[in-house]
């Protein structure tokens, strides 16, 4: 008689619990192993990250915490890793792709935001960096906490075809395996950093110099750069009846000159 797909993984997930000491010890083993084996992660506050580092990190966790049962359950090629500069609000994300009518061929992609990781731990953080309710001392620890969270999404997808980090089952797995206290990635976002360091937020009036010309406008959005709307009769017509030219400006090049009403 053959065992159901994922039976070993399900048994581990439903019966195993690590105490805080074991979680810390195993996590430190992963930390040291990654620093020793990765060409990109040459320091705790690394400045480069490659998908192969994420794959290696995932495998280290799978082997140490799940007896490699996650990899044993996944179909070959069913898990991909990606580093993203475009993710500006979440440290990580897991997406489950299911071909129509073929749930057994589901694929997964774990993405990690280098934008958030690389703007933290530079010596100018305005608050402690918390990921999953755990204070992180450096980028590698933050990356570990993000990967732990995303790994639970993959586990739930494999066993139950659905994952919700706000639900009790997810919280139970994350707590029992990784001692997580919360289900959020609390890395400093570009928007938070812009406000804390430069006073830049949507609705603020700013000035900046571009091509030798001083321009004044309103901040409409903050991601990796600030979106600034400058009144321009040749610009795009907005719902308030005014025309604006749009500029994408690094926040450190902006100077606050007052407040205004943000544009829709």
C-alpha cells in the first residue's frame, strides 16, 4: 500500500514542536552554514542576494526542521525563488500557481524584497527591526525570519491547498517550529523611511532641482522613489481640474516646503 502524498510532511507538521532553545540553536546552525557556503552572503549585513541563496536557505530549514519532507513532497521543479527590487511593502511573498483542473501540478514561487532588506541595518534605522515578532540584529537574521514565514505558506499549500497567515493553523505551525510571535514582516518600508528621515509623505509640498531647474510640487506617492506632481499646463488632467507633470525623485533630493492636498 502506498503512502498518501505528503504523509510524512503532514505527520511532522501536526505532531512536532520545538522549544525556544532548540529553535534558536537550529536557526544559528542555518545562519553559520549559509555564511560559510554562499558567495554572495559574505557578511551578516550582506549587500548582494541571489535566488540560489534563497534556495539554499530553504533547503537548510527543510533538512533541519522537517527532515527534508517538504522537498520530498514537492514535485521536481515546483518551487522557484526570486529576489525583487519592486516589492516595497512586504519582505517576502509566496505565490501558488495551479494549472486549471490539475491541482497536483501546483507550483510555488517565493520572492524576497532586497529593497527592504538593503535599506535596513545601515546604522541609521530609526527603530528596532522586527520580523514575525522577533527582533533581528542583522540582515541575515531578518532574511531567516522572512524565509521561515514563507516556508510555512508552502507547507500549508502542499498539505491543505490554502494558506492564510492570519489564521490559527498558520500561527500554530509558525509558533511551534520557529517561535514566531506575530505573522507580519516589520522591515522598514521606503514610505516609513522617507517620513522618519526626511519628513516626506503623500500630501507634502516639496521642491527639487532637475536639469538645473527648481521645481515645486506635491508628493503623491512614496515607493522606492517619491512621485511628485508639479503643475504644468501641458501635463495630464487630474480629477481636480488641474494639469500636472509627474516626476519620480529620490526622497533625499527633496526639500519639504509645506503641506498641501494630495492628488487622486
